[in-house]
C-alpha cells in the first residue's frame, strides 16, 4: 500500500471535502470518491504532515449522508482537512 501525502484539500460551497491534493504528485488531485475507494480497498493510504512534524492518517467515516474523509489530529473531533489550503 503506497503512502500519499496531502497538503491541500478541495471543498464545496458547504465546506465539505471534495478532493485531496498535493501539487508535487502525479496522482493529484484525487476526487473524494476515488480516495475513499483507495483507502477502503487498501490501495493507498493518505496522510497529512503538519508543520509541527506530526503525521496523521486520513480516514473514511460513515456519516448520516454518506461516507466522507477526515483526520483526527490530536484526538480532536474537528475535521483538520478543512484547515488545509484550497486546491
């Protein structure tokens, strides 16, 4: 399983994550549905490397309206993908 690092995220008008990005990588941008499939089928792992050196995995979460992507940096319930610059 290949490890992919994300440094930007695409968001829709409601702030929902629509894609994962890293401009230095050929796979970028990766649509949300494709990233979810990659993670669930153990094809690729996605991570955010923060400025403090911590690395957190991006996980698939099942919500009331379907599956979505999120990180839980430091055990927070906040979706830190929202903190990344737009792509």
